[in-house]
């Protein structure tokens, strides 16, 4: 199993575990007010750790949420070295963006960082849900095109380890205040435009 596939499995487990902590009323509060806390840092009770910290622990890594290299967070080995504010080596670089319209910036940032796994997380939400299939497909297509364009430009200037992996997660509101997750996973040595999205 690839590192990206392991990440996807552990992410789904962590998301469901953290989601199960909240009843309908408190979940609505998280959804509308504390989403970044739920995913990234300082979650509200009864959640004690954000989703991404739980993922890191499930992968036997440490979550570092202090924006190293201006990434939203990274996973490092538990015996990492600290150089200034940079925990090294970075094993997983993560960008999280609530707004799909500005996700291209996060895609670019991930492309230019060096680490074995690069993960981008974004959403397609409907008001009210669920999201129609054509919007899901359009959102997936927009992400794929942005990734392909950035990596094509990058390859003209900078080589990358062909074994580096990319995972892009798209949270889709399948029913009101509930998400289904889709993943686009590929190696740096492959063309992302021919990779397919899968439900996780």
C-alpha cells in the first residue's frame, strides 16, 4: 500500500472518530464556526485533538501545526530535528483550504515543497446540501487541471523525486452538514490528469 493510500485510510478513520464525538446541535456549531479548529488546531470539547493530529498519530508520526514554511501543518517523525521553527525532515506536507476558488495557491505551495507525501484538502459545499453530481465532477476537474498546470510548469525548472506522492482530498456535502470524501492520488512521476478520483 502506498503512503498516500495509508494517509487516506487513516484520514477517513480519524475524521469519522472525531465526527462521532458531536451530537447534531454541537456538530452544527463546529460546521459553521469551528471547522478549522476541528481539522487543524485547538478543537472544542469534547474533541481533544484535531483530525489531522489523530491522522498523524495513526501513522506513528507527529502533527506540527505551527505553519512551517507557511504550510498549514506537517507530519514529522517523533525524533525530528528542529532548525529554527522548521521541524525536519518533513514527511507529509499539508495544506487545508475551505474555499475551492483559492485552492490553486495551496496546490502551488505543495508542489514547491520537498517531502515524500504532499496533501491538499478542500471542499465543495452546497447550501443546503447535497451537492449535485455535475458540481462534484466540475470541482474534481478544476483541481486536476490546476495540479497538472502547476506540476507541468514546475517540471520545466525543478526536478522532483519521482517517488514523491500527492493526495488531494475533496470533501463533498452529501447531505446537510455531512461530508463524503474523494481522493486524487498519484506519484510525481505520473501525469495527474490521467489519475482518477476515488471515494474513501
